[in-house]
């Protein structure tokens, strides 16, 4: 099972706007690199890429206590990315804090997908923030999966992450793997009408971000979100190929807003020479209750937008918290971890 490469941030081996130290080893593992590449950024990139290409070998055992699991070579390589007091956030859950907690989390992931591998796609460093685009591949219960992800990192001393958030769609892990997986949030969404003659870059600037945040939270203002991205190609979770017509993009956003109330705040922003990343972070409340369950509760949620140089507009978020409740999500993930 693979997701379409059309959703993967484009790029090349060029490094437009990348200035600073050499960092040749890291640059070789990334398709596109922009921003000021300080020694801290370089150190982070080298650790991030080292984990992505490292073989797991025999994964950590479920019987191991956290102190034992963190000594596994690949778990140790993952923890080397982080400051000892770092926090790590994944969609649908509260942040994990500290070496043993983060180590236990990655040990569990490696038991489920021991062949997890990734490469860097489009990376932008802006001050102490690094938006690390990556293309993940793994085998989940015998099914090959591939999907894009944004690893958003705020760096501290020695280039170690002090705060990390991960943006990707976990539905890709379950949709063709488990018979009881929920249907895709955006099933049936397609282009309608006439596309623009040629893709055009988005006109999103720093002074327009407050209005954009208000539009995401309003939930019924698709025109406000589309106004500055009229000629772009929209790629996002659940799409086999980007949407190029206004009607198609409106249908995609209306499907999301029809299922969920968003309560987002401004997160990190990374402006490169040709690429911009914008993070919105907060919570989501599903509008439709699961049969037999109590009223829906708000759960942690976030969206990253990427605006690329060739008219790309890409969204990164997890659709599972919009599709179903946390208990069902935990059950699905537990099934994935069962041999």
C-alpha cells in the first residue's frame, strides 16, 4: 500500500537560499534545503537523517523496562536527536516529556514497524525552528506503506530538539491493513470545473497570518483560505493527486469543516527563499458523535501548511481524530502492534 507521491513535497538537490556552514553529509540526504544552516541546524539534520536510514535489527522487546529499551541502538540514535528534557507531540495525544517516556514511545513504534525508513524532502531552517519534510516507508502487518510527514523541531544547545511535533496522517497505516478501519475522510473528493491555466505561487505573508488563523477557526470561510492560494495545487491527506480547481479545493475544505470544529493557535513559521511552512496547533472536536458514546471531547490536533515555489499548497494533519474517538484510535493502533 502506498500513498501517492503527488502529495510529497517536490524539490531537487538544489539548495536555494541555504546559507551557513557546509554540512555536506546532511545536504546529501535532503532534496531541498533552505534557510540559514547554522552549526546547530547541521547537527540536528545529521542526527535526524542518521536515525532515518539506520536499520533496526531486532526491535526492542515489549517486556523490556524503559531503562533497558533506551539502550537499543536505534532507540538511542532517536534519543540523540532530543534534549534530555524535550517534549514530543503526536496528533491526538498530550506531549511526551523526557528521555524514558520518548524512548518508550519510539521503542513501541519500532516494534510495530521495524523497517521504518525515511529521507529528507523539503527542509527549511528559520532561526531555531526547523521544518523537516520527510518521506516515510514501512511495512505494517505485511502491507507496504509510504507517506509524507513534517517533523517540526525547535532546537536548543548542540542542535538537540527541545520541542518536537509530528504531522502525518495515521489513517494511511490502517486503511488497507485493518478490516475495521474507518473510511477515509476525503473519499470521493475530486476536481470539478476548469483549473487555472498554470500553477501560481501562494501569496501568503507574515502580516496575513492572523486572518488566516481566524479563517481556519471559523470553519465556514473557505473563500478566505483560498483567496491567497487561488492558482495553487492542493495536496493533502486522502488525495491521490493534487486538486487544481477552486471547486475541488472548496469541497476538500468543506468536508473537513463539516466534520470538525477547529480551535487552533499560531505555532511556528519557517520562511525560506522559495518555501514557507506555517504551523497551526490546538484541538479538534468532532461534530458527529460515535454511536453509543458520550458527547465528543476536544483532542489535541494541528495542521502544517507548506507553500512551495511551483504553486504547491500542501496540508499535513492526522485525519483519525476527525474520523473517530480516541478509544477507537487506540484500539486500531493496538491491532497494528499485534502480530
